[in-house]
C-alpha cells in the first residue's frame, strides 16, 4: 500500500513543480507514494469565500478561520480510509528531526495542514488536536515549504523509493548524533587535493573502518547531536544498529502524482 499525503493549503499550485521532479515523481509513478492537494477555500462559505479574518484584540495580519479549515479537514478525512494522522505545520511545534521523520513514516496516511498569514485560529488546534511540527526556529511565509520538507524526508524511508536502501543506513542522522563520512568521486586529484589513499585501496574492511572513524570525527567537530552530546567513541558498526535510539529521554523528541485540483474538491 502506498503512503498517502493529503496536503491542505491555500496555494496548491506551489506543489506542482515539486511533485513532478526526480525521486518523488518516480515514487508516485511507481505507486509507492500518493499526494493529494486540497484548497481550504473550497470549503469557505459565502460569495467572497473568505478563509481569513482580522485577529480579535487587534494586531497586524490575518488569521485563518475555523470554519473552512475544520470543514476541509473533516471532508478530506472522510474521502479515504484510514482518516490519517493530522499534522499542523507551525513554528511553535515540535522540531522536526530524523527520529520524528521515522515516526511519521510509520503512518499510512498523513494530512498536512499548511498555514498562511498569522497562522491558524487557536480553536482549530484545540478541536482537531493535530501533531504540531516545526521545521526549525525561524518563520516561513507559509506551511507549504515545511510540508514539502516532511514529504521529502518521509518518502526516503518508504521501502522501494530509494534505489539503494543502504544509503539510509549510512546516512547522516540515521543514528542520532552521527553524520555521514566524507565522500569523493572522480577526479582522483583536484586543485592539489587528493582522494584519501584508503578509498583507492580496494580493501573494504579498511574503507569501512576509515568511514566509521571519519563519521565519528565529523560528528564531534560539528557537534551534531540529538541531546547535546556526541557518541563517545566510533560505533563498532553502524550497520548493526541502523535505528538504535539514543534519544529516548529527550523531552522534545517524542519522539502517484495524484493531484486533485480544487475544482474536484467540492465540499
Ligand atoms: N504568526 C505565526 C507565528 O509567529 O508563529 C507565524 C505564521 S507564518 C507567517 C504562516 C504559516 O507558515 C504558519 O501558520 C505555518 O503553517 C507556516 N510556518 C512558518 N514557519 C514555519 C516553521 N518553522 N515550521 C513549520 N511551519 C511554519
């Protein structure tokens, strides 16, 4: 069964280029991933189809209204089974990490709620109880790019999407706190910089050992960590524990191209 994403947004067109390129395009063509786009505006009532309004209490900007957003979520959930795991993209959410991506990838269906303007009326959050996710401590103009980040990171973990699943084992953050070793390709020398001899040796055991050490050194140097600390020594073998959880105690880490144009999404 493919993993299904339902993206709820005011700007579905933003996704068209993204969906028609590279890994995601092929995954959709091969039936491994489905992405359905929905426009909140199709659930807005009245002549003007307003989806936003001024904030009570004053202040700049506009706020997304409860009625069209909640009607859209309920209608989209009812379109297919299971109703799906609801994610709200928000800068105040739980920070996206590889560990959270691994959790999201367990769901057969994800609904991604993309905000705009000043964000969502608080009652949307209270009533729908979505998982709130932030892609980092900065503010984007809308939830569309954050939704693409979630789709992009999750589909890498869907079996069959990547050509070689080993890429996932060796990859940065596959094991929390560890980044990937340096990579080289031709030419053997460029502007006085030669490829490390060991990589040319053909000795697979030594190459694996060198890579583990380099990954560990680089992780230490760059202070990549899920909990503020790095692994204390190079792991004996990453392959043996590709998804071992070193972050269990961390408080904030709980952790085909089927686009439905807005014309087909009458409420
Ligand atoms: N006024 C909001 C605040 O201060 O938290 C920011 C609203 S932002 C301009 C509009 C929308 O972009 C948000 O509702 C959210 O969906 C999305 N967004 C912006 N930054 C994000 C982030 N770092 N992670 C996830 N979503 C984000």
